[in-house]
């Protein structure tokens, strides 16, 4: 509940002042995805994946604007969708998880 509230607050702040609050929104989305994925049930993992993908999109945008400022945050955010998708059983999710994991590895190098 607290993680969802943090996302709600940061989303509202980011709408008003994106430059100041998009990084916080991305971080809140990662936290929410982590909380949901730890619940273990399929519905929570699917919801976690959606939030993790939103975080990756935001970090991708931020890293594109300021590559030196966000490489590790972007790299860390890639772990969440990869983790969620590895827990899925369909091939498309596994392929997407592998893509995220490979991108995270390439950023670390």
C-alpha cells in the first residue's frame, strides 16, 4: 500500500515538474515492482512486470537525456522485468527477460 501511494505521489509531482521528479517516480515504480513480485502469486507478478516496464521506460528516457547520470539506475531497473518474466512460463516472456538481462549486462560493461 505504501509503495503504491509513493508511485501515486511521485506521478503527480512528475506531471507538474518532470525534470525534478521523473527519477523519483522511476525509483518508486521499481520499489513497487519489487514488492509485488515478492508476493509470489501470478497476478502480482503480472502487475509487477507492468510497473517494472514503466520504470525501465522512464530510466531509458532519463539515460537518453543524461547518459552519465543514470546508467546504473537504468541497469538496475532492467533486473526487475527480467526477474518477473523469468517467473512466467511462456516463451515470449522468457525471450523478453533474456533481452532485458543482456541489456543490463552490456550497460555494466
